[in-house]
């Protein structure tokens, strides 16, 4: 299943905004010579490249499953998410910190003026608009669920990356403006360098967080605890089931879940299904008629079990729309059926 349309729109909006902001910031740097402004320009350039990677990941993950990938290509989103986070770390964080350190070692007062602050203001409006768009998309996906819990547990990693990158961009602009302003007022270029270093550290923390999150999803994180509990509750509520164990879950993507469990059918359920199929006058003592009666009973039992499993899966999918892959295995079915058959044989003679 492809990512939510809001995720793709958020990536496209962020990509478009960052292309424009990157050009504006590089122009501002050429006019001011500010290290913080150069850091901001590099930050936006890195964001642009990262969002290209996120866009490619979403498009590749949308491919339909085939024989070689029966569970689809959803993992592409996490691979490209890691690549994007690496770009933030090595380009955004690394280069920004390098220029901040260079500004500390070789300080010089940047040339600032109305154009510089106008560029910062325009960039803030663009980045703020993109951030607002990303937040609105996530709020819509959350559908009333607490926002931060949804972002932490269920949101599409591409949307989270956009949220964090745009949030860092807006905060970075505030820091850059403060650094440039203080350096201009005090004549001390260390304020500009400090702003650059702070932006670099912020980008590094975001990159590490996104790397860890995408790694966890790529390895196969379990579904949210409340969803797994709902899955178990649905199974335990079925009158046909006596017990279940070895429950395993996995998020193939934020929209596609995989569930697995081993089930033990109720002996009473199995006995009732056998009684429906066995002759009311009892089994023939021997010969072809007895074999035919047993075969008919077995066929009826197998069909009934299959229909019950289909009904269970349908109920799970109604309650959990993300449950696209459900693997239910039978435990002790043969023993239960044998005991029920023996009981019926004794009762019917």
C-alpha cells in the first residue's frame, strides 16, 4: 500500500519551499558574508537533497507487490529515510559545524543590512508555511489521537522527517537571525559563530533520531501496543477458540501490518461440527460406507475450520484496517478432533 497522499504532498511542498529558500539564503550570504547565513543556506540545500530522497522513497515504495516481493516494497521508504537522515548528518550537520568552528577560529564581522534581514524574514515565512502544511497533514492523519503520540508511534517516517526538518529550519532561522543581529549590534562575531554551531548540533540530533527510527522500522518493529491488544481481544472473544499463543506482529509500513498467532480451537466447537456431519444413526461398523461417512465428516470439518478462519480474518480487518497480512496457525487441532470423534463414536455405537 502506498503512503498517505498527505505525506507525498508534504514532501513536495517542503521540496518546493526549500528550493526557493536555498536560493534566497545563498543570495543573502553573498551579500552579508555571514557564517550563520551560510550555515542556513547549507542547511536548506541539504534539506532539498534529503527531500528528493524522501520523494524517491515514497514513489518506489508505492510499487505493487510481485512474485519476488510478495509483501510489497514498503521497506524502500525506510531505506531512503536512512539515506536522507545520513544527508542531514554529514552535509547539514557536518558542514554547518565546520563553518561554525571556522568562524570561531577566524572571526570576522559580517556585513549586514536591511536586505539580509528581509531575506531572513522571507525565508521564515516560506519555511513556516511549509511547517504549518506538514503539521496540518499529520493532524488530519491522527484523526483526534494525541498529536505527539501519533507522531512518535504511528506517523509515516517521511512526514516525521519533514516535520522535524522544517521545525529545525524555522528554529534555525530564529537562531541565525539572533546571531546575526547580536553580532551586528555588539560587533562581536562570536554570536554569529555560536548560532551556526547551535544549528549544526540541532541538525545532528535530528539526523540521529531519524536514523534510529527508520532502522527500527526496517528491522520490523511491532505494531502499537493498543493495536496488538485489540487483535488479541478479537481472537479471545471468538466462541470457537479456546486459547491462543505465540502472537507476533510487525509493521511492514505505517499503513500495512502483519499479524501472526497460533490458535487452539474449542473442543466443544470441533465436536459440534463433527456431530453435524456424522450420521445420526451412528457410523457403519466397517467397509466402504463407514469410510465414506468418515471422509464426509472430515471434509465438513475442514470446510468449517476454513470458513471460521476466514470469518476471523474478516473481523480483524474490519476492526484493524491496516491488517493486510494475517497468518493464523492451528494448534492441537488433530488431537481435539480425534478426542471428539472418539467420544461421538462411543455415543453413537
